[in-house]
């Protein structure tokens, strides 16, 4: 997905709670009962859906449970760490170090989405960083919607 391509609007459980103006525990209960159908992807243990499945904030029964095209592979911090063969803490430090100081180290990419406090990238987002830092990078396959 390049810069000219429209990114899909995605939503997690916290966003659904905000959309319906319900307490998070209510939304978690609805998810456990299958009200939202299976998530379109999972990243770092967070369920993610296409945002437009949830149509009317006044009607929590009006949810599109139909088939959708699969999302591209989504990566959380643990996926990035695995692709670079480093610990999760290293990925977190790359972001902090290069944003907090005048360090000339190439900046890691900004997340495309932050869903339920989880930063999310596409595999190609990290290629320029890998090339600039000469780090080996073995991302997951492009299709698949993220790790569970």
C-alpha cells in the first residue's frame, strides 16, 4: 500500500466503546458473545475491525458482519522485533532515542494506526529504516491480517 492509496479505517474495542458511548466492559462482553463477528485482524492480541462495519451509534444491532477483503499483514511492536531479530525493548528504544535527541540515526516510521494504544505498521513501512541502518529485515508475508 503506497502513500497514494487510501488506508482503511480500522477500529478496536476501545474505539467501538467510544462510538457507541458504552463502557469498555460492555463492549468486551459483546465481543465475547460474538456480537461483532470475528475480527478482521488481530495485532498484539488486539482485535481489529474495518471501521465501517459499525454504522449507527444509536443502533448497536446495525453491524455489518459480511465478508470483506483481507487486510494486508499488520505488524505490532513484537512483529517488528521478530522481523529485525531483536527484543521488543530495542524497537521501543529506537523510537524514543531518535525522537528525544539530536541523534542522526534514521528515524523509525510513525505508526499508520494506533488502535487501543497499540502502534500498527505495514511491513513495507519498516524497509527504509532497515536499509538506512543496514539491519537485516525479514518481515512476515504481506497477506494475513496480523498476528493473533
